[in-house]
């Protein structure tokens, strides 16, 4: 974060507005919101906003995804409720609820493990620009492989608990900046044979518990950092993230109905190469205050 004295409220709101737009554009596209929320402010000279602030701004994305998929969520809740009463766990809505629950466990355990066992995670090499660049390129290549090998036959009503576990394990990798939660889950779903738009839909639904838990866990720490980003700037970031996230969700679902993920593969390759080039040309970027 910038080492200057306390930022003015207006400037803080402007920064979180920008961060919210970046969050909204990148949370549900397979290009890594964590990476962009780290890279964009660093390149603008603001420094890394930190895990706590970015996690709270992600709450805006959760508001958007819950609102967008409110009917799907209502069906899942009814399906799970019916299964609890009648024991019919083979209903598609009940199976989807089970898959979401199972798929959420890996990232919860991974997040708790980092909190307890890795207190210096925020300043770890994994959050460096070099690491983000390398990870972005690697994940682009993995997504390209999934695009080539995936059979794209499976639809959301056919979801099973095993699908939740596989995609959930991929989601846990998103703790590493540059992996992309939506990118890793979409990649895993393509590998196991999902159609693109249904894979994205499951990725969005699976992300609801994960991003919500991350945001709530970090909310207290973010508000403690009020000397830089207090409640009002954080609220601005959350609102801008919510609006842009809604638009991104609607666009991606429509896009994947008739298009492949190759544009995201190419973008991630270029993004990773750009970061590595910037760091090689100016190594002091890695030392900018966080």
C-alpha cells in the first residue's frame, strides 16, 4: 500500500471504485481476479491492496452472483429440503446442492490451513508479480489442453458429488494468485466432459460459498485497516464490483454458448508474458510497497 500519509476519502473511494471494476470484470472470467487486483494497483503505483481488502470487495461479486442465480439457488434449496424430508437424493437439484457442498470443502480446508500455518502468506513469493506471470501462463496452457480434450457432453442436471469434488479441488488451487478460481473450475469441468456454458454455470454456483466465506473472514481485518480503506471506500468497491460482476456473468454465459475459451487462453498467455517482461525490465516493481 502507498506509504504516504492517510489518503483522502475521495482518493480512497476512487481507488476502491477502480478495484471494484477490476474485480467485477475478472472474478467470473477465467483470467484471475486475484492476479489483476494485485497487478493493476501495483502498476498504477498504489501498491498491493492486500488479501483482506480484495476479499471484502469480492463480496460485491457475491451479491451479483446470488442475485443472478437466485432462481437456481431456490431450486437447489428446495431440492435439498425435499431430499432431507423424503430421502430422494437423486433429484437433480438435490444432487447439485450436494456437489456444491462437497466442492466447497477443499478450498475451506486450504484457506484455514494457510491462515493457521502460513501467517506470512500476504508477503510470500506466491504473491509476487513473477509468480503471477508464470502461473498465468501455466494455467493458460492447462485450459488450452482442456479445451482440446474435453468432450463437452455433460449438462448441469447430470451433476454428481464426484463432479463437485473434482471441480472443488481445482477451485482450491485458486488460493495461488494467477490461477483464477473461475479458470481452474472451468478447466476441471471441461476435462471431465462438461459443456462450456454448463461448466461456467456450475463454476459460478460453486463459487458462492467460497467467495462469501473468504469475504466475511477478512471483513474484520479490512475494516481495521481503516487508515487507508475505511467503510465508505470499501462500500464503493463492493457496489462497483456487484454491478460489473452482473454484466460479466451475463456476458460470459452467452459467450460460451457459441464460442470456445481460446480468447481467454490467449489473453492469459499475453498477460503472463507482459508481467514477466515488466519485471525483467524493471525489477523494482517487485519491491513496491504492499
